[in-house]
């Protein structure tokens, strides 16, 4: 009888130990979960402190992520003939800007920035970076074409003046074979202006500008 009593006591003790282990495991898991949560909260707080929050969000412009919703050109000219200046400023850095990138935040807030700020605050390959860079390059190409057009027009007008025509006629044609036949730099300039593309006509403009500067 004592033997069976002792065996029963042993079984009860084993069951009690298993229950304690189960409770202990649950308590340990609960403590571990709480520790992970506290660690996450601490990490989030540290991220904000060290600047992992997007600069635009930190500046109070809106909540990330951000998307490009448009582009526009803003200029200011005090009067006719005055220099053309940037017509607005970047909401992030305050710098005057001519080429504007319109941004919308995840919270719905809208603001404007320059291409430089859009590129500097986003990683290469991200949508905002890619769109801002493409817009900047397109505008730079547009301005180059506009400047080239003005220079070519000025060169064409200069070629009508007797002083420039005389100076060009006194220099040989840049092609030796044509120069040996008696053709001059004026012949080359007139032919290029009629038949060449933008690059060739710009070469003539540079030549004319150099002569005009020397006079």
C-alpha cells in the first residue's frame, strides 16, 4: 500500500513540475515579448534622434512617403530687358528656384522643392529622384537650345555687317583644299549657316564672336 501511495505521490509531483514548466515557459515568453516591444520602441526613438526620419518629414512638410505630382517653371523679371530670375523658393531649403517640382506627402500635404533638393534627399533610382533628375536634365537641354538659338541669330545678323564680312574674307577657308582654291572663312561661314545643323552653326557663331571681340 505504501508503495502505491508513494508512486501516486511521485506522479502528482511530476505533473506539478510539468505545470510549473508550462507556466514558466509562458511567463518567459511573455517577458521576452515585452522586451522585444520595448527594444522596438527604443529603436524607433533612436531612429528619430539620429535622423532616419525623412528630412522633409523632419522639416514638417508632411509624412513620408512622397510622390511627384507635377513640374513647372517659375520666373520673375522686374521689367522688360531685366535679367530673368527664379520666381519662387524651395519650401525645404529656402533657395530661390526656377524649375519647380511639386510634391505630395502621404498625409495629403503638398509643397514645392527644387530639383537639387529632390535628388539630394532621395536615393538614386527611387521615383522622386528619377523624375526630378529627368526634369532637371530636360530643362537644362531646353535652356541650351534657347541659348544656342540666340547665339546663332546674333551671328547671322553679324554676318550681314561689312566689318565682320571683311574680317572673315581675310582669313582662309578651314579646309585646305578649299583654301587652295581661294575660298575664305566667309565662304565657309555662309555655307555653314545655310546647310549645317545646330552644332555647325554654333561653330560659326563662336568664330564670329571671336572676331567681334577682337575688333
